[in-house]
C-alpha cells in the first residue's frame, strides 16, 4: 500500500496498525487529523477530542515552519530554521499574534473549554501526516504536561527522520507508511482536500450551521 484513498481510509488503516489501547482519549490535530482520529475511535473505541496546534511559518515563506504553538503553551521555536532564515522579528511577532488568535478561535469553536481530563489515561495524538513534525512535537509536549499513562503518536504517513525524532516525545510512534523522500503529505492521498470547520464540528458532535468555509491554512 503506497497511497490512501482519503483521510477516512487512512484512519481505518492506521487503526489496524495500532497496538491494543485501553479506553483511550484520541486527540486529533485540527483540521485533517480529526477525520483520521474519528476513524481510530470508531475502530478502537475511546473518546474523541482535539488538541489545537498552529504552525508558525516564516514571514517570508509561510509554508516553511519555524515553530509551532499548542493550546496555552509558549511557542516552540525551531532554532535551526530561525538561524538559517533569520526572519524579521517584527514580522515574526505579527505571525505569532495571528496564529494565537486563530488557535483560540478553533479552541473555542471545537471544544469551548480546557483539554479533557487526561491524567492516568492512554492518549493518542493523531494527525494526517508528518513532514517537519513541528506541530506534532508541540502537541505532544502540551499533552505530556497532563500526565497521561501512555502517550502515543499515530499518523498514516510521515518522514522516517521525523518519526525517529518524535520517538523521544512519545512513548510510541505508529506510522505505517514512511517513504524515504516524503515531499508533500498530500501526495500520498488520492483525495487530500481541505477539511472544513463544519466537518470537524460534526465529528465532535458539535455540529452547527454556518461553518462550511475552509478558513485559514492548516498547520503542518
């Protein structure tokens, strides 16, 4: 298997690759990771939720991550990327402010409160793919502070180097598809169309009218 049909297919295949997990809390990274996470819950049981994370892109090249922001944590900067790109500090502060605002919008919309009780429970952090791993790392560190019994990262596809790097952040990383030259995560899906707020809300049981637009770009 070298591709997934879509995030639903990826989530089902990912669930089949996971070890037994006791009544887990499955936290998807919005937006696309929530679709994958919902399939994991459907197969394994447990509680579906979100941990909200935003990529911090370089002001000069927004697709190039220089850090990530998770929930109410401080930014997690990539010092190596900052040293190479040397972004303008004023413009970087503006990026951070914008992403904080979008993160809070999503947290209020998707959950409306703090993270669920995670202490002593098995927690799976789920996304639709790993490229640099910046947002996944930020999410794992935020969740680790809640003292879960076990913390797992599960993704359908990812860079082998990133998977190895994130093994230090989680008790287990499960990634069935690890192409040597990953490129773009979307290249490993037949359908990688943007997930909307409305789709996330429906999966979380918080469906509401008026949230169908794709909104700002996904973190990665």
